[in-house]
C-alpha cells in the first residue's frame, strides 16, 4: 500500500465541497492482503507483515461491505499490499457495485492485464489508481525492487485510459525522485491522467525506518512546489489535476489526521482488524476484529474507535490550547512513534516539547550526515528492519 | 457558453446516486463525494445527454409550477456545474 497520504487527499477533496455529516464511515478501505510483488522502501504496511493473522475469506469481506454500506460507507478502496493478488477480486468488485459503492482499485499495476481490467470494468469497478515510483525505468525499478515494474506500469496506465476509467496516478515523492518532478508531471500529461497525486511519503511502517533516506530537504520541496505551480498555470485547467502534498515535517502545526479519529475513515486489515486509520495498527491499543464484532459495534461502541474521539484524552499543551479544534492535536501515530505516547501533541507542532525531534530530522535531511541505507520491504529484511526500529 | 439547445450529460467520471445515509443525492468520483442540495439534484437528474437545456427547464417548470425564475437559476447552476466538471456537453 502506498504511503502517500492518499487518504488525506480523499478528505481534502471531500472537504472542498463541505457538507459531510460527521461520524459515518464514508470511506471504507479494504486492505485485501499484505502480499505484494514489489518492495517499496516507503511502504506503510506493518514491518512484521508476515506475522499477521489469516486473511479474511470472500464471504467475510462481503459481509463487511454490506455492513459498511448500512452505516453509510459510499467510497470503497481495494488496497493492500497488492489487491490484485486476491483471486476473488472480481467477485468483491461485482458485489460491492451491487451494494451501491463507488469502488476504487489502488494498485501497483503488477499482475494486471487488459483482459482482467475489462472483467473488472464489466463487474462495475469505477476507478483505478496506479502508483509509480519515478518517471524513468532505471530509478523506478530500483525504488520498487523490480526489473519489470516500470514497463508494466506504463502499459497498464495506457490501458486504464483506453478502457475509459478515470485514472489517478500516484507518485510517492521523496528525496531520490523529487528533483525530477518536472519529468514526472510530463509523464502524467502524456498518459492523460485525470488526477495526479504527488505526495511525500508519510513515515509509517517501512517508511518510518527509512525516513532519513526519504525525507526531502526544505529546499527540494520549495523547488518542487514551484515547478508544480508552474505546470498548473501552464495547464490552466486542461490536463491532469495536480495535487501536491508536502510532508508535515516542514510545518509548525500538524494536520488534523484522518479528518478526526473515527470520524470518516474505516480501514479493515487483511486479517480483519478494524482501524480508524491505516497506520493505527502500531498503537498500543486493542483494536476490534470484524470476526468478533459487528461494524456497528466497532464504529460506535468499541474502545479502539472511541479512544481519541473528542478532546478528553488530550494532554498539555493540547488540552488548554485554543487551536485544538483545528488540528485535534495532530496525528496519533506520529505522536506515538516519536514520543512513545499517542496522547501527546504531534511533535510537528512547535508548541510540543518534542518538536526538537522534527527539527533534528529536518537538519538530517539537509546535511545527510550519518544516514543509514534504505531497507527494501520484503520478508527477508523484516528482522533487520525491526532491529533498526529498536 | 451554455444556451437553450446545449445538451448536458453527467461527466462520465462521476456517478449520481441517492444515498440513504446522507438523505440526499450525491455525486461520487475517485475518492470523493459531493452531497447535493435538492434543486441541484433535480437538475442533474435531468442531464441525461439527450434533453437540451430548454427541455430541462420546461420539465422543471412543469414539476414546480409555482417556482419563479427557474430558467435563470438552471442556467446559473449549469454554468457552475460545468466549471466543477460535474457535467459535460458531448457532441
Ligand atoms: S511494496 Fe510498494 S506496491 Fe507493495 S504494498 Fe508496499 S508500497 Fe504498495
Ligand atoms: S498544542 Fe496541540 S492542539 Fe495546540 S496547535 Fe499544537 S498540536 Fe494543535
């Protein structure tokens, strides 16, 4: 699963038009499997992805979708890992369409071909998002840990358009590809993308341990943003809609993660765990499983989903802060990863006593002193990755 | 410019549907949703790629005989909807 803040994109786009009644799981993200043929160093899947429980069956997924629809879910994302590895994907798509979902396939494109895409189209799939690592074969394939990835992705992107799907191209942006953002945008224009997400990695899962190698410098970001704006002006409404998401590491206030905890997003992991956000699995909170509880109980009644709703859980400086309704204290996962306590202020906030951790990371991105090599996401590297995480 | 014989259709990248949980019509598109107010939904439901603007206005006038200034409202809404890319004018 790409780690690019595409969820915050969803909430951004939703919010653009306002008027979403609060607290319905509008966005249901089905992580169908953690398996994946690629090895992206910015992957948001848990480091120990091999040791999660057994994958949900087709019927269990269909039951989750039906319950979600009852609760008001309208957008359904098929994600992973690589969702194409699920042999029952066509069935899931067809049934979801019949329930009235708008369905999004979020894929690396590996394992797709024109025939399967057509089958999905007939089954009622609404949209395909293809992720790329870079704008040229050499870098793309190095970042994805695969020799064939780039050619396959190009072919699939062309096929997505040929079959009349709307297409989002997603590029996870980091220090190795950010200086080629002009070439990336050129490629998306050539491929006739409808939306392009140029989103810097969020540092969860594998991306957390690779952060020092991934985080661009402030100067790199400023340049990339200027380039993106120049293309926006040139395109003037024609061509792809460019969405550039900067890492919150260079902000002084955090983002209100997921539009509020348990407010709009519901993620189901391959083994049935229900999460308010796709990176929440790492938190020391017991999250419910769809095998044991109905989605309604999970959403409204479970401890995991009520944990960070409202403001009662906050500590200082958030508790008495007059900005808490704006950012809700930021990202719980980031607070946990960096400070060890998920109820602390997100260290991105300059009022946080841990803000120096963010400043140190920025400095490291600047100087590249003492930076450890990238660890690619694969089963062989799990031990090494866990050791680095400490 | 939109005029009386323009023929609007919902942009094929959007889907118009009734959402019980929202108690409203919505437009769904990649990873997003627009909740529509009543009058927007009335107009968009008539944008079927066959009826021209004059026909749409006539139908609405028939449905809401008391309403005044429907034509101006519909025109303004269609301009806006076109700007948001919710509708297209095929052919
Ligand atoms: S390895 Fe890459 S393609 Fe596979 S799930 Fe992770 S981010 Fe997605
Ligand atoms: S102190 Fe907490 S609530 Fe206030 S701005 Fe910072 S993160 Fe937000």
